[in-house]
């Protein structure tokens, strides 16, 4: 198949495949551009330098939707083109801590932290895909080879409320990222060539303008063997590393096919993103995220909905938008979420439930300044038999129950449970969260 022999139907199909394949890669660049490329960005820190969050997200935070109220973030992108980097982590003790390493395709390819490497910290070597040379393996707790030249390091440190800020800050201040040569005290490697990074704009979404950005990014990512066949076919419309995409070079009917394929793909991504999992007991049972294989539509749908989601072994995120009767959760009703004795969420770290207003997907202001509730909530009360009831409603459930109250807005809302280091019963589905029930129907 060549450019000149393409039919409009073939062009539409290829554009659909290319867009669903590339959306997540470009969405990842959105974050990298804001943090490491565009110096005018409020989030700019540059490559290989951590940007530390110092405030617990609440209703005033509107930069990222569906943000958590459990951890503080420390985030950077590693540039591995010149030489490997050493990530140094202090001991974290009983505090939950994780560094999620994400490649340019948004797969989670490695973890450092409480679950994977333990609480003692250490020095970890991150090596790029094109590095050649000897490595002193015995100097490091682990050597990690990345599939991309640029890697997102999404770091989360658990915080037990605003009064715990100093404890988190102490860990953040000891996190270090430095070149291998600096760590070893040897001569620095030659600087990597300067890159003329293209500007990012959300206006590329839903248009063929996404494809030039995709082509630029693919040159820095090791293409898995399973994708070679796809990329060979996509060359027919100018998609691939070092390819040039120009929609104007196609005949008008083929160009129209490309544009139709792109529009259909973006619609499919949003549609899939709004229905990520099956509904079981009012909670969405979302398939495992973080290792997407060749399911590019699912990968891009997750990137559109909430990029940098953990792999299930690290955390799972059930979402409830409806009650036990299938009705949308609404502040005009009063709800109870009841955990019978012995049936609290099975985790090895901690669990929480955060409430978001449906339209904005942000936390909502409330009288007691509580945005999530869980096993670390101060003053939460269990029944004598060990069971737990949480009250979810707009107005106070009364002084005797306010310790277990998760305030809701006046209108529609949804709940996002977060279970950190879930146990096997949670992972295999043998444990299910109880349904949210109206108090009058409980």
C-alpha cells in the first residue's frame, strides 16, 4: 500500500489506528512539555529535577482532575540520552512511598518503593535504551533499563493530613537524581544533542495535527517488536519515527478519509474512557492498567481519563457513580457505605474514598474540610463488632456520626476508592466493595 494507491476507506482505517495508537504518547508529552520544556509553565522544573508538591490537594486545587487526597507528589522526567541516572531514596520506614516509572507509551515498566524494594531506600540506576558501556552493578540496589529516552517518575509519599507535612518534606528533600558520573566521581559524559522540542497545544486533539507530534516523539522510544507490523502499515499515511506527515499531500477524498478516521478515533477514546470497566455492585471493575500490550484504545482511554495510573499490584481505583439501585449519586439523597466486621478493604498499605463533584471531577468545598475518608482518618469510629459505616451526604448526619461523615455537594457526585498495595483477594475479585445505599433503603 502506498500514498498514491490509498482509498478513502483505507485512509480512514489507518488514521483511526494511528490516532488510537498515538494519543497516549502525545498526552504524556503534554506533561513533559509543561514540566521540562516550556519554561513559562507554572509546573516547569526541567529534566532530572524534582518538582515537589508541598500542599495536600483540596477543593481549591483545579489543575488536575481526580487528584488524590492521600499523598504528596514529587514528579520529574528523566532524560537518559547522555548517560544513566542514579535515583537515591532515603529510608521511608512505615510511611507508604512509591516511584512509578512510566515510559513514553504510558506503560509502567518498573517500581521503586514500599512494595517493590522495601522501606530502606537505596541507590537505583536507571539506564536508557541506547546506553553502551560497563555498569558497576554492585553499587546499586537495582539496575533498571528503560524502554524510552525520556521517563516519567511519578513519586507519591503518603501524608496523614496537613499536620504531617514536615514528615513528608523531610523525605522529599532527601530524594536525589544525578548522572552516574557524578555519583561515581568520574568525568561527565558528553552532553546530549540539543532538541528543538515542538510546542504542545491541546488543539491537536481530534485533528490530524496530532500526527507530526507523534512522529517526533517516536524517535525517542524503543518500539516493541509487536508494533513493527502496525508501524509498517501506518507509513502509508506518513506515521512513524523519522516519517513526515503532511495531510495536504493527499488527494481531497483521501484527506477527508484521514480526517474522518481521526475524529472517529477521538470519539472512541472518550467513549471508552467513560466506560472503562464493568459495573459490579455499583462500582466500576476496571481492567488492569499500566501494561496495555497492543490494546491501544484502552491505553489512550486511560490516558484521557487519568494518565499515570498505577499498576494493580501497587494500587487499584474502583469508582462508584451510582448507588445500589443504579441511580446516580446525588447530594439530594443520604447514603451509607457499610463494611461488615472483617470485610474492610484488604490492603497492605492503606485505603481511602475520595468524593468528587461529577461535572468538574474536582473535590468539593464543605463545612468540615474533609475530602476523603479511610483507615487513616483521625477520629473515625468503628462499631463494637469491628464493622464500619460511612455517611455520605450534603448535610451533617448529626454530631454523633460526623466522625464518619464524607460531605457531598448539593448535586451529582462520584466516589473514587483507592487501595494501596491491595491483597490478592482484592486483585482477583473475590473481595468486592459494598454497594453505596440510600439510608432510607439501607
